[in-house]
C-alpha cells in the first residue's frame, strides 16, 4: 500500500499512476477528496496530525508528501506537516518521498542548478524547504526528494497558468514578472509523479535529492508563442512587468509579498539540470508540446464546466 498526502495535480497523478499499475493507494486530504479508482481509498485527515497519519500509514511502503499549503502559510504549516509525515513513515518503516522544488538553492550565478549545487538560499521560503529536507535526513527514515521547476500540465499552478493563460484566453497583453526573454526550465506534472514513484522504489535514490527530468529551457515569450501555435490562437503580446509593481503591492497584499520574494527566478536564467536522474534511472522528460496540449485540454474542460 502507498500513502499519498495531498490530492493536487501531483498527488492525484501519483495515486492514479500507482493504481493503474495495480498498486493499492490511500490518498489523504483534509476533506477526503481525491481521484476515483477501485484501488484508491480516500481518507480525511489533517496532514499535521501525526497520530492520525501514523494510523493511516500502517502497512505503507511509501509515504508521499504531495501536500501544498497556501504560499502565505508556509512558515506556520510546513514544519508540523513535514514532522507528521516523517513520524508516519518512521512508524510504518516506509520510504518518505518529498515533492520538492528549487527554492533551496537561492539565486544562482548563471542560473544553472544541479544536485550538487549548494543549498544557499537566504530567502524565507528557500530556508523552509532546506530545513524540511534536513529534518527528513536527520530523522533516520529512508527519504528522497524530487526537485522540479515551474509546472505545466493539468491542474498545474505557476507563471503559465496565472499570468500567460488568462491573458491568452482574453486576447490581451500578458505582463510577466521578470525578463520574458531569459531561459527558464518548466516541469511536467506527470514527470514529477513518475520520478517520485521511481525514486521511492529504488534504494540507489534513498538519502538524496534528485532533479525531475524536464525539457530544455525556454523563455516565457517562447512558451507563450508555442502554446498559441499549438492551439491555433493569435500570438499574445508579452511585456515585462516593472519589478517595483509587485514589490510595492507586497507592502499591503501578503500574496504579492510572497511572490516578490521569489521573483529572482525570472530576472536571471533559471535552468534545471536533470541529467544525473536521467542517466541513473533511465527516465526522460515528456516533450514540452505534450505538456502544453494537456494544459490546453484541462483549461478547455474547466471552461466548459463553468459555462
């Protein structure tokens, strides 16, 4: 049995892929939601409730951390949740598989990140992610972390879904935070899910962090143009949002403040090197066009439901 915490795009995909392989899955959310499948059991629990998660984890081979607290609640929510999942994995003798990101590296000269890049983040969210990973390593559980860049695919939340897609749907200018002509890595949600599953099941991966196979980096402008070409839309104009706008808004709006802290990702090249994961485990990145087509299909399905 596999215990998946969180039913967002990553957690739901992990659960579905495992179930399609014939594995039994228990997916946990506060409301008890999750994908429907005969081999998926949905359970309601608070991800910070160590006792409840420990009960749910009995018999689990892997505990997957696919949770995603609100950006503005990271400081108060992440450590209790991470500690509860570590406790559940330890009790079950399970592998602890963490859905990670690149925040822990902080701004990088040249923008290239490998698994050996120092975890030198000075920002609050980067330091939170680094402490979570260190706490997992120090706990003695068999832990892995899969690190990805901005997501594409069904349900993905990132600069594409929050900035580019609404502008393209409304046929208006997209105001991108940062320089839209710098290379930036994007990761397909399906590749994150498959990488998590592969790493959790391979002893060579345990005790280490790995980068999720991702397509060659593209600029924000190239990404918008590619999406428009694939979907038959008129090209969208992409302009650079002045940096002071988000930072000024952050003085009064908590979410803007959180986004402004991470804006360095878009003012310099931001490139994920996943070659080590690819060589070690034989994984490859899904093509960017496949990820964009899935993103488009998901957007169309959401629009159809709201009509």
